[in-house]
C-alpha cells in the first residue's frame, strides 16, 4: 500500500512539471562549527534546532543521504523533500526507491543502485578541523561507503571571506607516521599540533579542488559548494578548534570499528600516505573552471571534474533576457545562485533571506528523460541567471581530467 501511494505521488509530481521536481531546502547543523551566516538562512534560525545540536552551517542539495550527527539526529535530517502544490510530499530518496528507472534511468539504477552523489553548501566562520574521509576498505568495515569530494567556491556567496580563506591540504613532504602518531598521543593535552605538518593554500572564489578519500584537509572559511559521493563518513585528526575548543576523541573514531578505537596504527592506516605527501599536490588537485560553451545566449563551464566520472558539476549562466534549451547526459540536481526566471514551467529565483521552514524556488531535481530531451531555461531579469548543476556517476565521461605527474 505504501509503495503504491509513493508511486502515485511520484507520478503526480513528474507529470506536473514534465519530469522536473521542486525541492525544499534541507538544513543541517554541525556541533563543532560556527555558522558563517552567508547561506541566506535568517539569523534568528541559525540555532533553531537547539544550541546543543550546533548552528546550521550546511544546506544539503538533492540529498538522499541521512546526516550522521550522532544521538538526537532526526531520521530525515539531511534528506531532500519533493514539493508538490506548495507542500512537502515525500523524500527524494523514497521517490527514487520506487521509481528509480523513471527518475535516474535504468542504466544508472542497474549499475549504481541509486543516486550516489551528495551536494551541499557549507559555510563556516573559521576553518574546519583537519580531517579525512575513509576509503572503500576502511568505510566498508563500519558498513559505510567511501567519500571522495570536490569543492567549488561560488563568487556569489563569497563577497565576505570570513576569518581564514585558506585550506590545509595533505601533509608536508617528509612527515612520518611517527610524527602524526605523536600528535594523536597528545590528544588530551590541548592543540595536538597536527597543522604543523600540513601546508595551507589560499582558496579563491571561482576556483575549486578535488580531494579523494584518505587525504587530510581542513577547509577554509569560504562558502563552499561541495560535491561528493553520497556518504557522511569522517575522522577528525585535530584535537582543538581554531577557537580553542577541545574536540572529543569520538570525532576521530566515529567511523572506526569499536575494537580499533585506541589502535593508533589502524587509525594511521586510514591516511593515504603517498597522496598526502605528494610534492605536486596542487597541480594534481586544483581545478580552474573549464569553458564548455559560450554564445550570445548562455555560457556553461565545468566546475567539478577530474573525478573519473564519479560525480561532476557545471555552472550555467543564462544572460539577461535570454532563453536556451540545454541538454545533458543524465539526471542532475540544480541550485540557483543568482537572478530569476524559469526552468521548464517552474519559476526559479535566488532568494535574499530564507526562514527555516520556507519552501523556496531555487532548488530543483531534473530527471533522466527531461535532462536528455532538453530543459528550456529563461532569464526574466536584468542580471545573469546563474545555476549550478551536479551529476552522479557514469553521466559525464567527457568531463576534463586534472593534470597528473
């Protein structure tokens, strides 16, 4: 009975807008972060879920991934909802579970089993902690999936850079396992000094990076459009925040088998040592936007690429008063960064301020057949209409690669 009800809702939403789904904003708090206040969420709602759960510093996009925020996390936290007739009617995850072939295409469902990409904005006052995301081998031991991820820093959300617009990536060449093991031994003695073994890179609006699993990184204070594999695994290797707050050991071993929580050799094995010590780290991970098309009507660029087609993202700009029909290889999530107009028959706009329960007009999900057939996007304003689109695995094999040495 429930499956029949869900299929009926999917059918209604699909037919109402020719295979394009309107999505509600999905807000996620993080207990170890201070919100940067640039995601357009009203300031009075930043701690609406309770100060004990942390401020809301993330907005998840087209998400079928549950946020792993520990005890007290609601069952649907992190999940995107489809909006029909101005009401949240079902999660995107439920819709794909009953009509995956329709929404993602039969080939993607057979090969990957669902929507395997998660995109989000994260926005912090200060840098995040030096951490990594487990690779396939280590994630599997706790029943999870690996998490490669990529970053793009949208200029529209970064007019203010906050306290530290630089990111620590990897480890300084020459760093040894014993160096990092000693940092872990000092966990309860204040700052464990792990950043002394890393290198900071200035991060710039309009550019990005690709970071595979096992690479330590401490993202800086720019608003970041993050596209990643649909997983929420991590291990924090830094014992104290930039504000001097202690980090519990549990944040390091959250996704470590219980019998390995004090096994420093196991924890160090989660680090991809060759990748972290790469002398050509920037050249192998840094991404400038790559132009796909530019004409009098629109411009499109790759902003996430070089992932071996695990996921990818494009920035589409429709110029003032113009309209274009854009075809893509497969389903994608969409967020409007600037301007207003329409996508298909749906009105879209980039809001100025959002209350926690508002149903906005800036986020959509475009299903497989709609994307392949072409979506007509119209700019009805005097400024550019700027859209970010993120794609799942097996969709864009033509995306460029990042230079290797």
